[in-house]
């Protein structure tokens, strides 16, 4: 990967209508892992997250809480910011759509779209779902139930709306969108989502209502302040705001636009892969390189919902299991892009098997022998055997292998590859049994431990994006200086110099007792 090449990465901005839960934590942790990976791999990263604060849904939940909309936004936005800190997220900016810089960006984009003839005034008559902040066609809406209520996809209540509205000429962009998906197959991932999005576009796009007059919490339409901009047009624009739009000459815009990757859940891929590129093409702004949708978490096989009462609080997970353990579980348990099921049992098993018994145990076995038998001095590799070379080769092949996984956003594969090598390290220590060599062949014992230290060094560097704290604790125990922890240092630095004094070892991952 070319050194210093810019990488602009975003999470969705979160609605401020409730407490952050595991789904939000998941999106953010996944994106953070990608951001950290890219930085360690020499890219210049701009990583953005934030909160989506306008629209009817937020207005209604503020009302329900007896707060003014901005009070409600301030409070809940703060919760999301604290979650970002609690998850050790390395974001470079945290945007709120109520900030003046964002309102200015939305109005500038709107003005540009009007100037290009892409927006016109008409009237909207149709279904609207506040919960999704989405319009639905007749064909997507159910027949009335016994109370006369109708529902959109996934049982979301819809209401009939009739009001003056500005429209965006979405219908004109269908062919260009299909061309985009065809010419840039990586634009939408995973493939199942690309097919879904393409078939939605192929079924015919209608012009999109992009303003509402029946509520007031949002960005005013320039020149017609009775109209509030459709919250998705407002929300998506955050990705432009954060890099300085409308100042397209600014250094940040020049360096980072267009985004390299928008990460989000599968529920909102339509907005990112259909509406968003259409808005951008219509405004003459270059398109993001990729949009990737992850799956949804259920809890003990049930949909997560406030009414069922099975919402999982990520802060509780961190307090119970530890931050790195939580991050690891989320990314390793399911294939990135697929749905996954959360249970405390799965989490306990995963942490005990992969972290305590595999990674942590290997580090502990190696480092405690170095402390005990070698007075804490790193050994060197002398006359390596075929077994030594095989394990070292597997560890050295990890960097290209994890890069390959990352190019496909396969975060689970990223970890699986590293854990294969750690597993091989554990088998190797069992067969080489360095503890029995202490008396019989101390030089051989040193080589075995040195090979394993090299495996731990490489694994420690590579797990930094997922488990920043545990990785840093391990690299400290290996006395690796801060400037020798980048991916380039894996080959450039090579094995730790023999004789380096290692600090006393400390356990990395405690075992969790089953409840
Ligand atoms: N505000 C919009 C996004 C605007 S981006 C320009 C929004 N916000 S949200 O708070 O409802 O959702 C944010 C993210 O959380 C989405 O990516 C969504 O997929 C994710 N999740 C919410 N619940 C989830 C699960 N149960 N499982 C996994 N992710 C889920 O949509």
C-alpha cells in the first residue's frame, strides 16, 4: 500500500433517540479497527463518527422525555461520545448535525442541487415511517389491521402524509447507479447487499421527497424556511461537512474527499448506496469508493428491542468482560457482513478459548520461562530447525494475509489468520517442550523461546487494531519501543535483539468463570 495515502472512513451518525446499545458499539468498533489498521499500515487516516440529531423521530422522543429538542440532543449526544471514549475509539472528529458547520454544509449542498435543476417543488402524498425516517411505496405497506394501522417493511408503523414538498430527481439517476454497481463491484459490499440494492434500483426509482413542512426540528430549506430538509439528506451530508464542505479548496477536503469507506448496518444500506451517490452525482461531487454493510445482532436468538427488554448495554459488557475482550468478541464471533447472535455463554466461551487459553496462555508460558530461566533476557535464535522455520514462516506470512483480509473488509478472517498461528505456537511449545530442555540443551531451549517471542511480537503488532490495550501491554512486556510497532516494523525490525531485558511478565487475559 502506498505510504501516506489518505484513507477517509466513517461510521453512520447515531440517532439521539435512545441509549447506545451493542449494535451502535459494533458499527463503531468495526470501523475503529479498520481505522487503526490503516494507520498502522502507513495510511493517513481521517476517521469520523457522530450523532444524527434532526428529524421527527428525535423531535418526538424529546417531547416524550419532556425536553426541548436541543436539550435532548445534548444529553444523548454526550452518551454517544462517552461510549466512543469507553470503547477506545480513535476517531479524528465527532460531528453533531446541530452544529453550525453542518447546517451551512447542508444548505450549500441544497443550493447546489437547486442550481443544477435537481430539486423542484411539488406535493407529497404517501406513506412515511418516522421510526425509519423513510418513505414507503403502496406495495411496501400492509393492509390496515383491526385498529386501522398500517405497517411498512419489518413491521414499522407508517402514517399517511400529504403536504407540500421539494423533490429530488432521483428517478433520473437509476441508470447511472446501475452502471456504478456494475463498473465498481466493490462499491457496495457484501455481495448480497449489492444484489439487493441493484434490484431495488432496477425496480424503478421515484423522485424522492426531500423536505417536510409538518414539523420544525431540522435544517431549514434555503429561501423557503417553512420547509425542513429531509433528515436523510441532512444526515448523509455530515460526511461532507466534516472535511470542510462547501470549502472544497480546504486542505482537509482536498486530502480526504472522496471517502474510502462508509461502514454501516444492513438496514441503512439503501440510503448509503442509492440516495447518497445519487445526491453526490447530481451535485457533481466525486463518489465514495466503498460502502460496506454489516449484519445485525440478535440477543439469545431474539431481535434486540426495548419492548422485549433484551437491549445489551455495551458499557456493561466492558465492565463485565473487559474492553479488549468485548471488541475481540464482536469482531471474531461473526463474519463481518453476516448477522450474529449474542449470548453471555458465547462470549465467555470465546474469551476463555481464544484469549485466555490460546493467546494469553502462550504469552504467559513463553515470558514466564524467559523470566525464570534466562533472568528476563530475550534469547536469540541459533541453528533453527525445520519446525522453527515453519512456525516463523507462518508468522511472517501473516502481514500479507491480514492485508488481503482487510482489503475485503473480512475482519473475522483477519483474526482467524492470526489465531491459526497462535494455535500453531501453542502446539509447537507443547512438542518442543522447552522446560525439559533447560538442563539437557539450554541453547535449544533459548532458540525455541526466541522463535515464540518472534511469533508473539508479530501477533502483538497485528492485533493492535482490534485490542489496542492488550496488544500494547504485550508489546511492553516484549520491550518493543513505541516506534517499532507499526506494520512496517514487522519486517524492518525483525526479532528482538538477544540480551534485551524484558520486564516481568503479567497475565494478559484472565479466565472468566461461567455463570
Ligand atoms: N441516523 C441513522 C444513520 C445516519 S448515517 C448518515 C441511523 N442511526 S441508528 O442510530 O439508528 O443506527 C446506527 C447504526 O447502528 C446502524 O448502522 C445500524 O445498523 C446499527 N445497529 C442498530 N441496531 C443494530 C443491531 N441490533 N445489530 C447491529 N447493528 C445495529 O440509522
